[in-house]
C-alpha cells in the first residue's frame, strides 16, 4: 500500500524532473499572447501536451477551450478540475506584447497553462494515478480578462457565445456539469510564494454608445449634436456619485473611451465607452450600476443626444472553500515553507474580479496565488521573474492537493463535495446573470 506522502513525493519528483520543459510551456505562451476567444495558438499548444500525456479531451469549447479527463485507477469518485486560463490582456507597451494585436500576458495567465500541465505531469505518474479514485479534469478556459467588449458583443450577435467570460460560457455549455470541485493558481507580484484566501469584486460590464448629429465643426456647429460632450458630461456625473460609494463595498467604477469621434472637422456624432462597475457584494453592484446608468443618461439629456447602454453580465465575488483552502495551505507550506505562505482573511478583497467567482457560486473551489512576478498587474511592467515560483511550485501544490482529495477512495473529495454550501444552483446562476443583460435606450432630445 502506497501512502499519501509517497504519492505526493512521486508527483513532486516527476514535476521536478521535467521542470525545464514545464517552464518552457509557460514561456511559449508568453511569446504568443492572444486575447479572449482568439487563443488558437495557445489552445494548440495545450492540445499538443495533452496528446503527449495521453489525456483525452474535447476542444473548441466556447471557441478555444479544452477539457481533458483522466480517470483514476482506484475506482469511481468525484471529479476535480485543475484549471489554466488561455487568454492575455492587451498592453501595447508591455515588453512581451504581440506587434500586430497588442496582446500581452500582463496578468501571468501563461504561467497557469504551465502549472496546470505541470500538475498533470505529476498526477499522471503511473504509481500516482493508479492510486487515485474519481477523475482529474484538466481544463484550459478562454477569456478570463473581460476586455474588447465590442468584439465580444459581435461574437454574441453571431451566436458564437452567449456570455463574454470563458467560465461563464463553460457553465452554460455544461462543461462543468460533471465536475465537482476546482482549483487554479494565479500569479501575483505580492511578496509571498504561495498565498490563498480572501475574496474579489463582482462586476457589471457596460457598452455605452452616444449618438449625436454630425455637422461642420467650423461652419455649422449649431446644426450638430455633440456626442463627445454628452459623454464628457456623463463621465462627470459618474464622478459626482463617487462620494456615495461605501468603503466596505470596495466599489471600483472605471472604463475607457473606445471611439471619440471620426474626424476633427466634424461635430462628433458617434462616441463609445466600455465601462465597468465593481463591488464586493451583489447589492452594491446593482445599486451603483444604476447610478452609473443614470449618469450616462444625464450626459445625453444635457445636449439632446441619444444614449444606448448595454449592460452585460460580469463576474461574481470569489468564494474559497475552507476545506480545500486548508488542504492547499498545508501543501503550500510543504512546498515553499511556512514563512513563504500567506493566508488572507475572508474579508480581504483585492478589488479585481475573476470568473472563478462565477464558478464559486455553484461549486467548491480555490483560487490561490503564486508569486514570482514583479510590477503592477495589468501594467506594462508586470513580468514574471521567477518561473520556479510562478509555475513549478504551484504545479506541485495543486498536484498534492488533488492527491489529498482523490487518494484513499477519495474520502476527502467526497467530504468537500457533500459539505460545501454553494450559494446557487447552475440554473439560478444562469437566471441571475441573464437578468443582468439589459439594454437601455434614452433619447435626451425628447426627455
Ligand atoms: Zn488574471
Ligand atoms: Zn487579469
């Protein structure tokens, strides 16, 4: 009989033996950055490694996603997903940006593909997989970064996706229907090696389109309706509401202008914004989202423009399952030492958002962090300096946690599955998110 400790040691040895190859996977993804729902090269790389590892899989899920499945050799039991995200951001000044698309891995998702495959290399060691019950489900998910909203709206129009986040769409497609729990490990430039705990913001996404009337900006400005001025007043009105945002709701309201007019010689008639309202709880998101919509209407009212506000289901606040979290913490401590592990309180909200929060509404999971980066997340200086910390150590800690869950007839996975109190069923989740999707039209000239 092989002990749990021996299984973990076998997995660690396998990862250690092939660590240069695992780091190289992450670096290949770094050098081929692709934004959400366009990750074809990254998906091909994942499939190549799944093929080499003998992992059977489904592909082209939500355009580029991949779902593998490996049955343990010790009988039936729960299914545990190990997830990596395929997509990059767009950061044009980033040292590893794509010259054509501007895509760049300024959030470290390339390391997740490495740590996901690395964990599988450890778990697929013959003596390990034979002693696990249930199954391991390695998943490469598209589109975690909620960007390029207008392009994704087109994908929705074309019927290629309904939701604009990869895990949201995976939930709808039923990709997670036979998955019982999940884990992923995200990079950070915070000064620890492995960390876990805390929560994240949920959000609502907005595509805002101001329509005015073009006219000669010199000869006949009085004949025009200036959509840029409408947007400017709208944004001032948004800012006028900031004093109503409460500290405890960790509200973030921010966005970009994606079109500001077409030619300097004409009164701008078509101005578009991509906007975001984040908060730590669903009430704060809903309330502040309506204030922002009201503000955008104020801009249209002031100059007599039209505004169309498309609200889009964003992400939900994160929830780490405590049993999984404690299990991961013990393994993280074994891998990097107690002094290099950070456990955050439940109340810690980093301010960002992830669609792991969506998945956390319907199943137990963990979203730990690994160090190894320097710079500011999503910034041009966010670069992985240490692939040992960013890829290899999380691969080991995740493999060890899967072994804890699925060894000894998967008794711990059964415990997690039966004791977790998911806030929503899949149907409740889909209903809630579909209710976020609303389009408001407002004509300021008629109000
Ligand atoms: Zn990220
Ligand atoms: Zn990110």
